[in-house]
């Protein structure tokens, strides 16, 4: 296993991962995270529970936090998933991985009232 600390992630993200008990990168994370930093299109597949969400979320959070400017409130990333349940799960992951970053996120899906205070 490869340590998450060797993948170029910020101390804030590493602290959030440590809070969750994550220490080692999974094979999909080891493959995805470095490539995500190149900003190329990527298509990857792995079984449920292998860490795909962290594999794409961590580099997104890292890059958004580096470009953060206070007071500039507009969408900077959009994650599209096929179900409400998955949307909620992905949002929760972004919230927990980015809890020490100055970023905000929200989840939107069809067939429900919009509430801009989170969910």
C-alpha cells in the first residue's frame, strides 16, 4: 500500500483523511489521484467500496482550494451522478474530505425543493 501523504495532497486534506482513519491509498486512488492533477479526461472503473469517490474528489478539492478567492461565489465544479442516493453520498464525501478547506458544497437533484443552506 502507498501512503496518502505521498500523493501530493495538502495538509488540510490529509488531516481530514486522518480524521476518517484513512492512511493508505487504494489501488484506484493510487492510479487516479496523480493523473487527476494533470487535468486530463479520465475514465476509470472499480468495484463499489474501493475508494473511487476519494480518487476523484481529493484532487478536485485540492485544486479548488489552491485557486480559492474569498467572496467569489459561483460554481467551480459540478459532479453529475445517476441517483439521489449517490448524490447525497458524494456530497457527504466532499464535505468530510474538505472540512478544513475554505470551500462550500451543495447537492441538487430533481423532484425536490431547493434549499441553498446545504440540503
